[in-house]
């Protein structure tokens, strides 16, 4: 005689919020795993170069090798992600990241890695990121409903930041105790696990997308969406400068200041972890705070990104740097949630990945140049002067964006479905004035 199946109660069946569906949960879990590995790997790659006898210029070249493929392949990655099942693109990119980091780890652990080898492998990792990022952002945006978007994005980013805190702190400690090779190996394993989780994403939960007219036509459509929104292209232009100088300061000058003044990789890892703790604090704040002026509040919170460069220029002791990193992390997380909420509110679902690709492309386009020039700038002007210059550029670039009317006036629309979804198309919108009239 067969035993009747046990039917769980509704309370036992669901252990997560009603808005956190299967795809959202898998995306969040996979992102946590990836962050645990990648935050330590970023530190490990810099110290692998230094341990191999490289200079600050060599660290900059390896960092530039990671970001250059982003500039080259992001737009293609965005167009493909709006054409193909996004989770397939994500899994393939994770596989490439896994292989490249595994080979990098083997070279560091077993021999004397050459600069060209490290540049090539980090370039492959950057190529994977170029295809992964637009697909991942598009998948996340299409998974969340308008009503719960602020909370969902805040929770997602809080989970990523928490993993980043652990990854940076653990990575710094592992480098000090075991060397950078093992941290790179852990990163490769993390990509394998995350890719496995993303393979279970259900594409049928994503709204259908009409077939496009070809890759170039898709890119043109994405460009039209991008260039016709002043709030979008102006903030992306701002971040092309901000990301470049902040990235150069942290990827090139940070490890050098840590080695010479803070005591090595472990304190630098703790400082980066404090930035992550700050982003957690910012995400917790954004779980309940929904600013009406999305982009105005977000842009004001970019100003504190000048603080870490200034702290390294002084340089502050490790505890002071940790405080500065915490403050800047909190502030930038407020921007990040407001930015994702704005994208979710304003961009049609079938163009999420392409617009995200233009966003990423603009934001990282100057990073390879900045990281490659960080070493020569230090030689020409001195490290302290170069770092003060980074801080000033962040302040000026952020102040300039506040002159854009759409940035000051963009407001949150309550309970808006995903732009471009069937529900959104059936819901008339009377809450936003014609942008051309602003």
C-alpha cells in the first residue's frame, strides 16, 4: 500500500518573501559565490605581479588587461544577451572565467609567471565579464516586479556586499599566509559553482522578446535608448571618469601604499572589507528608504568616492582608511540602488541588456587607460599628487552632473511594473510629465 504524499503547509513551503522567486534566489546565491572569490582575486592578482618582481606600472598593465576586453566586447555582449537566453550567456561566461583563473592560479603556484601570461589570462577573465555583466543585469531587472524593486535590489546588493566583505578579508589573509595563487584557485572554483547555479535559471519566467533585425540593428536600437535619455548618458559619462580614477587608485596605488605604509596585503584587505561593510549598511538603509528624487540623492552620494584617494594620498593609518572606506561604501550603495531602480523604471525590458551594455561600456571605457597610466603618472608627479588628482576629478565630475535637469528632477513612480512588460503596456502612466517639456 502506497503512502499518501505529505503536503507541506504554506508556511513550510515558502521561506522567502513572496517577491523573491526562483530566478531571483538563484541569481542572488550565484552572485554571493562569485563575490566571495572575485574580491580576494582582485587583491591576489596585484600581489602576484608584485611577488613576481613587477613594478607599479606592471600592476597597472595587468589591471588594464582585465578592463580592455570590457571596452571591446561589452556592446556585443549586451546585444547577444537581448537575443539569446540570458542564462546561457551567463553560464558560458562563467566557464571562461573559471578556466582563465584556474590557469592563472597554476602558473602562480608552480612557477614564475611572466607579465605577458598574467596579462593574457586577466584579459580572458575580462572578456568573460564583458559578456556576463549585461546578461546578468538584464536577467535581474526582468526578474523583479516594479512594486518591490527597491527592496529587491537593495537585498541583492546587500548579499553581494556581504560576500565581498568576507572575500576581501579572507583573500587578504590567505595571501599573507599562503600566497596569491591559492586565492586565484578559490576564485576559479567559485566561478564553477556559480555557473552551475545559473544553469538552473528558468527562462520561461522572463517576458518574451520579439526577434530583432540583426546584431547591428539591435546595437542601434540600444544606442537610441541610451542617447535620448540625458539622465542616462550624463551619469554614464560621469562614471567613465570616476570609475577610471578610483579604479586606478585602488588597483595600482592601494597595494603599494599598503605594502609601504600599512603593513602589507592583510590591512589592505581589511580596508576593502570595510568598504563592503559600508555597502551593506547602505543596502540596509535602502531596504526601507525610497527617496523620491532618485538620481539627485544618488548623485550626491557619489561625492564621498573622493575620500579613499585622499586617504591614500596622506596616507592615513589603517584604521583611518577603514573609516573612509566604510563611509564611501555606504554612500555609493545608496547611489547603486537608486540607479538600478531608475533603470528598472525607465528602460523597456527587451532592451535591458543592451542599455546595460552601453552603461557598462561608458563606465569602464577609460579604466584601461587610467590603470595603464597610473605608473607613469606616479613617476612624473609623485604618488601623493596623483592620488590628490584622483580625488579632485571625482568631485568635479560629480558636480557637473548636477547641472543636468533630468538628474535633479527624476522622480520615483510608485508600484510601476517592469517597463515594456505586458502588465506595464496595459497600465497607463499619468505620473511622469513629458521629458521634452522639462
